[in-house]
């Protein structure tokens, strides 16, 4: 199994199934049930957007007083980034944002999800703010609004100020949570006159384990399971503090919620038994972050499994963590677990993936369009959520510019068409998915893959910074214009 596939096998759970919480595979009785499908498009007012993140696109890492982040340091360590690149320049979005906003407009997108670089606003993570750093986002937001595009802001997309890592051990310490709360308050106070939707942290399920457990991502640590669990708890606490900060310091009516790469559990075959089992699995496999946020407690099974490695927490922590959210943001790319019912353990079994299971250009990106139907449907049922937004979905591709100067990314179109058809199936059945943000607007710095993986609707030549629309940009424009997945 390749390193890349294993990157996405979220060890927040790796343990759970391995250690017997999920029972061994039992043959679930297969009683196929035809799911009701309806023709027709998405509901009126469905939000269509694209997404990027600060470190992946901005560049300008030393401009206007930005402090260093853990990714600036990590990318300097030889061998960490596949092609040796870093985010110093990336897409030069910091300087080219106006042109990039035109690209969003040309798609017909009415929404754009971007993240604020914490070290631009607080170069040391806490202490003295850097108003010049915030200016960039003021300009960005004004330009978006002038183009009829609604800004959706993410507070944290992994570029932790290096100083917090150095002084407190980053997410290992509740000091970082406090600093995050203050940063969230500062941003909310100054930007929610125009920004009405705020995502707290992007993908705790990834940045904690890959940053502090496997060491694949920044800051590259390999800590014990107990320390990883504590760091994850801290990230949930930081989320809760940010929710409270937005409520206290943002304009009234500002909506706030997480953007999580939910550990995606799907019934292997659509039978009532398997659907029930998948719902149990989804709840348990997400107990350490989304579960505690939405339920205000860790499940008994999680605590039992974690045993001596369980995070240390207080009742006050749980209250903060479960501060009510306005929406649930789900990043959904690939199925994580196909599930069948079992009469052992908690009532579910996770099936192993066959070696031949297909994937897209990124080998972690298994193709399972039904993921984007089942996961929101099950999540809405388990947690009685309010609105759900797909905060990320998309795929990488080889994306070569042809002799005609065009990029015929029919593989990406295939992926999007199938996922969007399943999303449409969800909305037509009343699952409360209210919007979709395609990852990504343009090719960018893809973390440890460097510039080797391309997820954009626009191709970027990283030497010249020329952006070229791929065929998928026309596909997405058509989806938005017709408000329908298309056949
Ligand atoms: C999501 C992240 O998990 O996946 C994005 O939120 C990222 O920031 C995308 O670009 C693709 O991930 P990767 O690991 O293939 O670069």
C-alpha cells in the first residue's frame, strides 16, 4: 500500500477498528432496495462555490509583516515535499487576487471559500496584531463583493504561526487554543460586517494526525497516541472557542461551523441493516471530533477504546466544544469505509478495500460518488444537523496542456459529474445540503505533493503564472448555470 493511500487512512480511528471496536466482517444479508431517485436539479438558492487556502495560493510569505508558519519551516526540511517546492510563491494570489476573482466570476460562482493566514494577522500567533496583514483580506473581501461573490472565510487551514509551535508545542497545548480564540475574535470583529459565513478549522482529522502522529505534514512530529488524542481534543476546544468568539465579536447573524474531512462510512449495499450499521460506524468513527462537537460528549465506545490514551478534559471543555454551530461543513472526496451490519462489537464491520479498487490521479482519492450522498444523509440523521455545506470536493488530474493549448480533463469531469449526481440525489430526498465548494479554483501548492498534483478548474503554469481554464471549468459553469448535475 502506498504512502499516499495511507495518508488518508485516518488513524483517529485506525485504532478503533483494529482494536476490536468494529467487529470482524460478517456477511450482512443483502436485500437490495432501490433508492428513490428524482430527476430535476438542485434546490433554488443552492450555493455554488470554489475554494482555496492561504498557504496553498497566496505566496508573499515575507510581505506586509507576515510571520513564519509551520509550513514555511516544514517545506525547508529536505525530502518532506515531493518536488522540493514550497509556498513562498505558490500562485502569487496575494498580488494577483483581482484576476483570480475574475476567474471565479467567469465560472458563475456566487461564493468563494478562502482562508485567512493566521500569521499574517498575528505574526507570533498571539500578542500584537498586524493590521497590515488583515488589510489583504479587507481588499480581497471588497473585491469579491464588488464582483457579486459572497466570501466564505476559513479561520485555520493549517498555517499555524511557527511561534506557537516553538513556544507551546502548537496543538499539543491549550495555550494555542486560547490564542486561536483571540485571533478568531479579532478577525470576527473586523470582517463580519461583510463576511456572513465563517468556518473554524479545516480538517482536524487530517492536520492533527498527519502533523502530530505520522509526521507526514507540518510540523512533522510523531507523538504517542495519547498525545495525538490530546492534540485532537485541543483542536475541538479551539473550534469551540472560535465559535464563541464569532458569536461574541461578530455581527449578529454571522454563521459559524466546522469544515471537517469526516471519516466517510457508507453502506456497502443499500439494505436497512447496512444503512443502520453505516450510521453507527459514522458516529463512532467521528467520535473524537465531529461527535464531541455535535453531541457534547465522547462516546462510551471511543473512551473505552482510547483507555489510558483518552484525552484529559473537563466538563467546561465539553461545554465550549459543543457550542451550537449554525452549519456543518463536510469535505468529501473519497469513501473511507464500506460498512456492513454485524452482530458483533458495536454492530458494524468495515470491509477491506480490494487492491483493484479504482482511484483518481491521487492514489488516496478512491472513486466512490455515493459517498457524497450517504455521508450527508447519515450525518443529518445522526446529529440532526442544520444546513450542511460540502466545503470541499474535487480531484487531482494529470492535466497536460495539449498542442492546441487546451486541457481536456475529462477524468475530472467524469468524477464531478458522478459526485454531483449523487449530491443531487441527496438534495432531492430532502437531505439538508445547501451548497457545494469545488476544490479547487486553480492548481496550487498541494502540501507534501508540492506542485505535482493539480486539483484546479484552472490550470496554472507556475513559471509564468498563466491561468488557463480546463474543460472542467466549462463543465462546472454549465452545472451552475443550469443548477443541475447534468447527465
Ligand atoms: C483537502 C485539503 O484535504 O485536500 C486541501 O483541505 C488539499 O487543502 C486537498 O489541497 C488535497 O489534498 P492533497 O493531500 O492531495 O494535497
